[in-house]
C-alpha cells in the first residue's frame, strides 16, 4: 500500500492553490473561448423541448396593406413591423435607430395613426393599412410636409428625417400643431441628433396651413 506523506495529505485536504492573477487570467480565457465558439443565434431564443432537441417552426400567414398594396406573407410571429418592412418588403426608408421605441426614426402610420415600427409586432398589422415614407410622393410630387422640410432646411444628416416627417404629418392630422409649444410637445418622441429642431417646427407650421386648407 502506498504511503502518503503528511505534507501531501495536507495538500489534498486544502486543494490546489491559485494566485489572484491566475484566477483572473483563467476566467478571461474562458470568456474569450465562449465568444469565439460558433453558435446558432436563433437557438438561444428558442424553447427547449422534452427530447433535448431545439426546434422552432411556428409561422403564421399574414395579409395586410403596405402603401396601398396588399401582400400576403408567411412570417415569424416574433418579427417586428420594422424588420418586416425593411427585410421582407425592401422598404428601407423606415430607419432602424434605437430599436427600443425611444428615438422615433422608425415612425410609420398604421390605419392613419403613428406607431413605432420597432415595437409593433408585424402580426398586429393583419388586415390593416401600413403607410411608410415611400407612400408620400405621388406621381413625382412630394408631400407638402416633405417639401416644407426641404424649404426650411429641417434636416442635416437625414437619418431621422423619414420618421420626423411621418410623425409631423400625424401631428397635424391629430390637431396637435396649434402652436410652436404644442408642436414641440407632440414631436418630442422624435430625436434629431443634428439638432434641427427649430427648423423642424418651422416646417410643420408651414405645412400645416397647406394640409388644413
């Protein structure tokens, strides 16, 4: 029978000894290895089954009107209206900004009311009418709000502009453009990182007259 010395027995009871530096290096190494490993991103969001296999096959057939054109698609019910418009219908005018409903860049109209497309499940649009910035130009003529934004230089980089214009049209239609302060209040959900806010208010005041006449 092999004999274990007192020092070896003490080591067995105490376990291996690591310095703080070794622990940190080992932890970082594990993290890097996990990031580097390939994975199926969809699988992480899918429910586990009793057999241990991960499958997700649920889709729904959806019909709705986009800019006056009725389409029927088979969609994943988890898809947002924003992603469906951009990826399935090729309508890139609606911008993906914060993807959390806080910047307004993805504003579109659903049955005439403005919504944040990034927070709207596409399945909620079944049998409804969706309008995007692409719907505004008619036979080569810009909408009066589009023209007002150009006339008043109400844009700089232009990224937020489609959402600003869709929100501005809704603001007038809702009757919330009676004063500059009211316009600011009801346009506050649309962020312009370039700071063209005063020009945007000027454009909305100008377009309101034409829209209400």
